[in-house]
C-alpha cells in the first residue's frame, strides 16, 4: 500500500508518494495571477487533489493556513475520499529542505502506523 505526504503553501506543492519501491516526488506550482486572486487557491487545490486522487493516507505539512484551507477544500468539494484519507496536519517552516520534509513525513507515518492496524 502506498501513502502520501504533501507540503504546500499558496504557491507550491510537493507531493511525496511512499511505496514499497521507494519515494516518488512531484512538484506543482500555482499558475494564478493577481487579477484572479479569488480563484487561484480553488484552481490550485483542485489540481493538487486530482494528483492525490486515490490516496489511502495523506499527511499534510506547510507553514501557514494553506494546509487547513486545502483540507476544507477537499471536505467541501467533490474530493470526499481524499478528505477521508487525511490522517494528519503539521505546521512547518516556510521553506524546508526535501530531507526535512521527508524526515517529518517518515516520523509521522512511523508513529501513525505503530498505532493503527493498517500495516
């Protein structure tokens, strides 16, 4: 079974998929402009949700409110299965290294799986 970690702010998203074969990384960037401010997060969040479609477990990290807004977006749009897959949220600094993101994700999932019967 694979599981995902997501680090995001309003401009960038890093998706890490953990599988038995290793870790896959994908980066998404918001493509909004200043004149379309209200629709930027919605479009970006839809793009992220589509990339994570089918995720069984999702851990979300980020510096500000984007992670909470993304969670609410999933709950209030047609991403109900993804909303149910969210198993944790973590506030992190604004620009962690890839190693820091992976370390936090590994730490979270190690603890989470120790206390669940999924694994």
